[in-house]
C-alpha cells in the first residue's frame, strides 16, 4: 500500500467530494487530483464556468487548479487505476423502501463504487470512506475488496487499506472550513499497515493543516464520531427550539436565553440560534442512521432518545406553520403568502430537507397562493422539491398555486403575510425604506413571520408590520396587537 500519495481519485463530484478534493488540489500542487462521477451533466458543469455547487470561494479555488493538477472526468476506471488513494464520496440517502426504510442509509452507491475499485484496480491502494456512512461500513468495504482483489502485472496480490475520514464541512462555509478545519479525523485499523495508510493520508492534510489537528482513531470510532457530531449539533438546535416554544408562551426572549446559557463555557454560545427548524442533507439522515443503529443493537432507550431530536424538529416546523394560519384569522385559503428563502440555510443553493419545503406543503394544503423568492435556488429546483414524489405528485396543481418571484418586493406584492425561511443577508440587511416599500404593496394588516430571528422587529413594527419572530414573545391576534 502506498506510503506517499502522488495521485488521488475522488469518486462522487457532489457537495462533499467536489469542494473537498478541489481544496486538496489547491493546497497540494504536487498531487494530481481527479474527481469522477457517473453523472456526465454534473462533470460538464464542473468543467464549465457555472459550477454545479454554489459555495463562496469555490470558483476561485477551481479556477486556480483546474487543468493544472485538478481534473473532472466521467472516466471512473482510468482515475481508479491511476490513483494511490481513492476517496469514496458518493451519496448515501436514507432508504425509501425495504428493511430499515425511512431510517437506514442506502449503501448501494457505496457498494457499487467499492466493487468498481476491486474490479479495475491494478495496484495496491488506500481507500478512504468520505461519505457519511453507518458504522461498520468500512468493514463491509474491506470484505468486498479483499474477496474481489486481483493480481498486479508483476504477479503480486493487490492489497487495500480502508480508512474512515469523515468530512465536517458545513455548506455555505465549505471553503473556509476546509482551509481551517477544527480537526481532521482519520480512522484506521490498529495494524502496522492501517497506521501507515493513516499516516499517508495525514501527510496530505499536513500540507496546510497543523499536525496537532489531525486526530487518528480506530475505524469504528471515526465512523461513529461523524454521526455523533451531527447528532449533538442537531440536538442543540432542537433543544433551543423547544425553549423557543416556552419563550413564545411566556414572553421570554429566546435570544436572551441562548446568550445567557451560552456564556457558560461548558455550554458555549455557538449553534444556539432558534429557528423554524433545521434542514440540510446531513442532520436528519445521520440521526436516523443513529436511531436505526441503536435499535439494531437492541438499545431502544438510546434510539428513542435520539429520535426525539428529529421529532422536535418536525414539531418546530409544524408549530410555526400553525402559528401563521392561526394568526391570519384561522384561514389562509386563497390568501397570498410570500416565502422569503428556500435554501436550508444562507449562502447555499441547496434545498435538501429545507424547512421551506415543509412549510410550503402545509400552506398548499391550506389552499394558499405562495410566491417564493430565494437569491440562489433555481426555479427548477423549487418546482422539483414541491412536486417530489411523496411530497406532491401533481405538478400542474403546484404551478397553479406557486409562483417564483424575482425579488423580495416581487414576492411580497399584494401578499397578506411574509414568511422568512432562510437567513439570507439580503433579508437581514434590507433597509427601513425597502421594508416600507414592501409594506405599502401588501394587504393590510400586513404580517411578517420571522422563522430565523434575523429582522429588527422594532423597526418593522414602526413600519407597520405585525411581526412574529420565533421564540420572541407571544403573538397577539386581536386588533390590540401593536
Ligand atoms: C452540518 C454540520 O454542521 C457539518 O459539520 C456536517 O459536516 C454536515 O452537516 P450543514 O448541514 O451544511 O452542516 O449546515 P449547518 O450549518 O450545520 O446547518 C444545518 C441546519 O441547522 C440549517 O438548516 C441551519 O439553518 C440550522 N441551524 C444551524 C439552526 O437552525 N440554528 C443554529 O444555531 C445553527
Ligand atoms: C450543577 C451546575 O454545574 C451548576 O452550574 C449549577 O449551579 C448547579 O448544578 P453541581 O450539581 O454542583 O452543579 O455539579 P456538576 O459539576 O454540574 O455535576 C453534576 C453531576 O454531573 C455530577 O454527578 C457529575 O459527576 C456529573 N457529570 C458532570 C458527568 O457525569 N459528566 C460530565 O461531563 C460532567
Ligand atoms: P454528497 O452531499 O454526499 O456529496 P451528492 O449527492 O452531492 O452527495 O454527490 C454524490 C455524487 O456521487 C453524485 O453526483 C452521484 O452521481 C455520484 N455517484 C454515485 N454513485 C457513483 C458511482 N458508482 N461512481 C461515480 N459516481 C457516483
């Protein structure tokens, strides 16, 4: 197995593989990095001026290394053959049918790429699991590779070392996170070969990350740490969102509560922003994985405990949606609702598990008309999300009820209520004049529901809006509401 890495292949040119390996190429000009994908449209986009992933700073990174030591290709086999080290960075969605449906990860993309590696490799390699996977996936990959490995041209048997190297980047800040990670986690077998492979990968990161930040563990610890880190982060959001409900019922202010708690160094002040609910491709999926794992291990109480984090998130979205309806005099039928922000967080065009999808579904069921504005998400993506099988099948009906707007003002024209679903700076920094123009164009009374706690409620009330912000005091529905 290689002890120094000169050539890297990344299988899967998605949100994780693309940015991660682009940064490796930038920081390691002496390493050839080839990112491959079976999806030719995606690869064409990576080779164009409009990358398939919107991520601040990514364009610059790709522009600097593409064609130098960074390549995007659909020739998976050639890239596998050439590489000393292969990142497996394919998607691992939650299963939608079969055993573990709704909880377990669908590993068939991981298995397919592992089998591909086994069948085309002509030299020994380090295989790195980069996708978030359930514990023990590395063991399965190992079995597949060992049972299928062939002989090199010189007659020696090819060998593989499997490492787990989960990615902790967050979308929207991917490049910043990759440049200065809190830690790089590398899990390996506790054997001489395993350690040697881990050191070879560590050496790649040490081109820009301080060695003290590289933490080497066993394979299972590494796999579990990824699920655990996401579960703990999501748990903080569900915890603060549960407190937001108490704040609204009592008149306390959740930002003050979060700040007061966060001043305790043991708690810390980060990741305590109350919201309409968390989204993104990782939190829900990883917790469901953890729930499924605990249950499979016969640890029912553990499984119930983590499942509650997701249930609280569903409740947060539902509670917010109900608040909108009850405030608008218990009906939004045929009313125009403006939805500001569709991405699951700011600075990304990604909508996976976005709270806005759940809210729009709810508003549609109440037969409202919805105008959606998001600075980055494409019209196509929004329509896809709202017509996704399982959400709604009737595309024609969606088109009758949903309009994609071109600006905040456009979305809010003639609306009864504005709903902020994503914390885009554009919404946060909108001036009093802009809000005044929006207010003027809306039906009266004009309601604003801030699902992200980003607007200046005092200023908006001065403008004339009736404002409800998550976790900030009770909504008063009667006309006395100032
Ligand atoms: C997350 C983890 O942060 C990252 O380490 C892991 O590698 C992948 O999953 P990501 O999903 O990209 O990253 O974004 P993150 O910033 O964690 O936000 C997730 C969701 O939680 C978003 O919908 C965000 O708006 C929400 N959130 C976050 C809150 O509602 N409140 C907060 O305080 C923080
Ligand atoms: C706690 C709070 O820390 C303090 O801020 C508050 O004012 C009163 O309650 P205390 O109960 O004195 O203080 O001790 P603490 O250090 O918080 O420990 C509580 C329990 O948790 C102990 O049994 C401790 O052993 C246990 N613990 C603490 C753990 O099991 N693991 C930990 O990581 C920390
Ligand atoms: P993530 O958020 O984990 O990066 P994505 O869905 O964005 O997930 O990206 C995963 C990518 O992996 C997709 O572009 C998909 O086409 C690609 N992929 C899946 N299976 C294979 C495979 N066997 N070989 C090459 N690419 C694959």
